[in-house]
């Protein structure tokens, strides 16, 4: 089981939460980025450097993530590709993407993209704050704990 973080546009608070949990729970975690990314020295943390090209980090994660992995991304097309393969995906605001919600999220994302391209809507997502950080930490801990339990051999 691994944790993958789409790290280029990921809030620093999320990276800190993930790194702390990875060290505490002894879970291999890969931060995928197209730039230098400092991570604490740890046998559980590493950075996968990808080209500075559109979707390079997304493609890397798609190619390497497997069942029982946990992916953190705000990229909805990436989430769509992973959820359809049974991979657990959450966003930095603590929302879990599922088979039940990913189609709608992708449709809304595409609509908003089209509206931005025509100039009808400007601006980006709302500011990332304490509430979003707490929601992420709770969802991340819940899903990480669940995946670790699934991966453990039965006791007895």
C-alpha cells in the first residue's frame, strides 16, 4: 500500500499532514512533482520528479498507482481514471471521490472549464483554510486507517 500525492498544486498543509502520517504509520508515500520539493528525511517519503509537461504528474500516478493505494489530488480527470480502477482518491479539501460522485464532479468540472474559457466565470477555487485542512486530515486518517487494516493479515 502506498500514498501518492499530486504535489505540484497541493497545499503545504496537506503535504505536512501526509508526511506526518506516513512517518507515524510507516507507509511509503510518493510526492509527484515537476519541481524540486523538499520533504523531510525519512525512509517512507520520496519525491518522483516528472517532466514539466501537461499532465506529467497525473500520468505518472496513473501508471504507478495500484489497488489499495491512496491518492491525494484535486485533478478530477485523474481522480476519474483512478476511481474507475478501484483506487481510493481524496482531494485536499477532504472530499472522497467515489463511483457514485465522480461522474457528476467531472461534468461540473468540464462545464466550469468551458465557462472560464468563454470568460463567463473568472477566478478559481475558494481559499484553503483551517476548515478545509481539518476536513482533509479527518478523511485522510479515516481512509488510511481503513486501507492499512485491509492490508493486514488476519490475526489469530
